[in-house]
C-alpha cells in the first residue's frame, strides 16, 4: 500500500449516506433553534419595523450566499465546504482563514446553545450548570460516533418536533393577529418614527439578531463527501433548507409580535411560550416549551456534526494536527468530534451565552465574505470548471452576499464591541499558528493537488477492496 493510500485509508468518511432530503433536514436542524429565541432581542434594538428591515437584509444575504455555495459545492464536493472552495480560489492562506472563521462559528455556537439548553432544562427540571452541559455534549457526541446515517436520522426526528412546535404556535396565534401591536414601541428621540423607534442605528445593531433566523445553514456542504450524489443533492438540500427557513422565520417574526405586541416579544427569553400564555393557551404553551428544547437540541446536535467534518477536512489537509482526521470503524472522525467538544464545554462554563453567540456571528460573517469572494474568483480564474449547478445571477449574486456580510459583521460591533474584538483576537492567534507552524505541514501545496491525491488514492483503495 502506498503512502497516500495508507494516509487516506485511515481517513475515510462513509460515502453515499445522505440524500437531498436528509441534507435539507440537516440545514434546517442547524438553524431551527434560532426561531425559538435570540432573534427577538433584535426588536428591542430596532423596533419591529427596524427589525423587519434587518431580517429582510439578512434573508437576502443568506439566500444569495446559499445560491453561491450551491454552485461551488456541486463543482467541488469536499467535506471542508467553504474552506475547500476558498483554498481552490485563494490558495492555502485564503483557505486557512476561511476554515478558521467557520471553525470559530461552529466551535462557539454549540457552547452558547448548550447554555440555553441548560436554562430550558432548569425551567423544566430544576437543574442547570456544568453537569447538564457535560451530559448533553457526551450524549450527542456519542450518537455521532455511531455513524453519520444514524446521526442524521435522529437529527431529522428532533428537528421535526421543533418544526411541529412552530407550526402549532402559528396555528394558534394567527387568529390573535393585530397589525397595530407590531408598532407598540414608542420612538426614543424626536428624529425617530413609529416604524423605526430607535432610528437607523437600531437597524444596524439588530443585524446580528436577524442572522439567528438563518445562522449556520451554510454548513450543508460540509456533508458533501457523505452525500449520495453530491453534485445534485447538496444544491437541492441547501436551497430547500433555506426556502423552508424563510417560511418559519416569517411565521415567528410576524405572528408573535402581532399577537401580543413587539415590546413583550422584545423582552422575552421564551417568546413562543410567552405569546401563547398571554393569549390564553397555557396547554399549548407547555407543549411548545418542551418541544422548544428539541429545537435547541437539534441545532446543538447538527452543529457538532458540522464542526467535526470541518476539523476532519482541515486536519486531513494538514492545517490542523493530522491525528484529528483519523476515522474509526464506523468511518466517523472521532477525535474531530471530541476535541472541539471539550473546547466548547470549557467555553460554556463561562455561562456567557449571548457573548459567545455574538463571537460566533463575527466568525460567521467573515466566512460568508470569504466564501462569496471565492465564488467570484472561481468564476474569473476557472471559467472552465465543471459546474453541474450554476448560481442564478452569477457574480452579481455572490457580490450581493459579499457586501451584506461585511455590513453584518460591523453590526456585531454596533451591538457588542467586546465580542467583536475578542473574536479578532482569535483570528490573530489562529493566524500566528498558521504562519509559524501549520503552513509548513500541509499535505499538498494547492487544493488541486490535495483533491487529485485523494481521488487517486480512493480509486486505488477501491481496486484493492
């Protein structure tokens, strides 16, 4: 067995496991917890009208990004997702910083979500804190160890329960809707209006909260190497997920504030539950409260999957220690599941869920800008690249997501400068690690070399088997 064959034989994912429906479910699962809480604090920053503007802007950003990713994932179906696209478009350094920005998002987001899970468990059972965080990390990393097919099926069931909670809430609140309640936050200055009670600055500060309605849907291409037909399944999966999430976002943003008022929703830790209670539906509220925990678990569970595949790809390429990409008998990257999980658990001990999630948003927006730029550069540099799916609007579409992602990144600074600068600190540390160490440890000097090596070694292994 050649050196390349031996290297890849120890780093095999289970191919042909996920069809487009499972991939769409993965995309919804990444995001669904954001419909239950978090986004609503943006109404407190901008009023309902201002938040609607922010939400529309972020919906456009995500939709144009998704269309760009659909093209790149069909052309370059690798487990690294955005990192793989950026490396092919911008070389090793561009690939590293794109991968680092996604890693910041995907390693920090579960730490924030598990804190929110702890709060939900505390309300239901009266227990919270490190023990709850450790139990949830252990259980769901353990399920992932069983194999991707089993994990994604469990995820689909949990996500289905969360979606059921949103649909139940919408069905009850639609009869309570009153448009006048949307604008019950009084203007704060003489220049402010009923539509924008905190002015345009509020819209700017609300952008990170509007992102919670769609945050992490871009992770679907991380499953490309495990898809049945990556060229068709990944584009259909990620676009299908985005369209579904547009529907759920519309339901919660419109119906909750329209039923009980924007001011109530802006200050609620559990907006769906509070809206149901205040409209005289305590039984449904209790059911939704329990199912809301399923929503948090769905996102926690699926983002763990996402970070493991990203760490696997970065490690296999040599950006991270190569031992992290070793796979077990179930073809699962066990160390790539456990090591970031331990990091996330330690971060969760701070209890600063909002700060951690704001930092994750900074990482996300940097990655969106770099992935959008990758789409533009690949169109310019490699027009001959085989593209089974082509982005409608081409570079205009990816250019739109590039501009909006840069604006969204500054929105975190408007809301919480400390989160912004702490995340920049993580980029500095990561950049130093790359410059001083990992850039000299890469398995291949270019993306093309890496993909060619993997392709040749895979064919050789198949011939042996």
